[in-house]
């Protein structure tokens, strides 16, 4: 590669379809259906029909085997030039933000001029598969050398072989679900249900206000009779939320995570167009903001660290590299996998003990202005189609800065597997 100065990575547009609760508008939609709709909406919004982009990175967490080339197939369903390549990527809930990192790096180094980062996920069209016993019998029959051998193999089928296998929802190394892990975090940081409910209710009210004020009008394309996110509940109340029982720890009496302060199972897709400033000018596109830097991290949750605490470790590394403090931001977009995850992260940064002993800092990172947190609503309200959330957050962050005219946004997304992806967006 020739030596060149690193180029700024412009965020040129974002688009998603409405995020909808499992089993509603998109119960018959595949990952490819949703991804194609989000991409096509972005193509139309940015007027790039017929363009040959440098690359498209798109992923999904819950995939059928038919989706082995999901990114490329989704691209071929749009009005982009069919010579535009695409590749699949998965980093759990941080998938599309990591995709933006990879596409952004290609742009920054001059490998490509423009590309799209996207994510899609379904909780409705999940891959229900045959179990291992059934698969073994079928494979024996498939490779049998004669009809007799094939028939003999099929005679091995038993009723127990017909039990289907559903997608895993637990961490393979602990056998615990994400909600169960987050319950342990909430107990470690001594969170109450009421403070989680307060954050969740604020998320709903801010999301509803954002829709009413038209903030999402330039970011969302209607799909399958849905024209807005269908999980937003601004008419709820703390009194109603307090009546809900724990969703993940029903026995110990310590459970505080409920259906109201956790993200719902959601279907949806989102995409972001990134490009060099030169390419943007050539295409008549005005940068909304710039993707400044990205940092990923992982924690040893098997040995007791909180499963969703990785962003708490990633952010200080990101800030140090960029010479910034936690308070040097106009907005904070922290993914609300659970209200508890956000609160645990904020408490960790406020804790001198955590910052000294876990992060190696001289003092606590301090608190943030809560009025700057998820100002247009977060995942608890808007929904969380796993791989799509990063692109949703990135596009919203860019629009916030576009409307303000300047500033910075800190993005934080926790993921399964004890990982996290964080980013700085500026204008």
C-alpha cells in the first residue's frame, strides 16, 4: 500500500426500517428481506442508484444456513451497481458498528472511496433445525452407495430424533442467558428496580417525542405496513412498571430486571453510508458528521467480570488515544440492552475503586450529564434487532450533530460473549 495521509471518514446518510416487536409486522420477513429494504432505502435517500461502492459489510446474529452470503445477496436486491461487493460480519450486538469500523478503515487508508455498514436481525424467522441425531441419520442416507443402504440408514430414525433444535440463547461457557448475567451485574452494583424503571420510562418518552418532532423521518423507510417503531410506550408509568415481576431471576428475591426495563425481542435492519470527503463532494452529498475512532474490548466474564461490562473498559482506552475526557461530549449514545447495563457502566466510571483497580486510572472517570444520554430514546424503547442496533445508533448520532452543527457523540454498545464496541462521532 502506498503511503498516504489517513483520510476523514464521513457519515453521509443513514436508513433503517421501523423496528418491530417479534411476531408482529415482520413475522414473515427474512433477514435478507429486511436488509434489502434498509439498503434500498439508503440508496434512494442518498441518490446513489447505479453506484459501484467499494464494499458493503452487513451481518446478522440469528441466521439461517441459506443466509451464508447475506450481504452480497442483499446488495443484489437493490439498485446499487451489481458490481458492488459485500461481505458478512458478526460481532453479536456490535455487528453493524464493527462493520462501520472496517468500512471506515478502508476509506481512511484509501482502499475504497465509499461503502455501507449495515445489520439485520429477526426474532420471528429464527432457524429451527433438526437435532444432531436426525442430522446423523440424514447424512448417512445422503452418502449411502445404494438404495438399500439408504433405506437401512433411514430405518434408524426414532421419535427422539424428531425433536427440533432452537437457536441458543445462553452463553455457551456459562449456560446463563444475557439477562441472568445482567442480573448479577445489577446486584453487584446495587441497582434497584425503580432506578432501572426510571431510565426505561425516560427512554420511551424521549423516543416518542423524537417521533413526534420528526427526528426519525429522514432515517426510517416504511416496510411491511410499518411506518414507525412499534415498541414505544410513552403512556406507561413508574407505577405500572413497578408491578412487573422479575424476568430473569424469579427465585432469589433479588431480581430487578423486568420486561419493562429490558429490550424486547425485535425484528429490523439498519444501514449507514460512509465515504471520503472527495467522493461525497463528487456525488453532491454533504457529510452529516465524521466517524473519528472505534475501540473494541472484551472481559473475562467466565471468571466473574460482568458479561456486559466490556464498554466500561473500551471507552477509557478510546478517550486516552484521542486526548479526551468522559465529559468532553455533547451526547452519549449507550445501547440499552437492559437499563441495568447502562446504569452499571455509568456507576463503574464514577467508581474510584473500579477505575483504579480495573482500568488502571489515577482517579474515577466521573459522571456524565444524564440530560445528554440517549436523547432520542434508546434500545429499551426503540427495540433491539441485535446486529442492526450499531447502525441505528451511528445514524442517529450523526443526525444529532448535523442538527446541532458541531460537537461530539460517544457511542457504547455491549455485546454477547463479554465484548463491547465503542466509537467517537464528531462534527
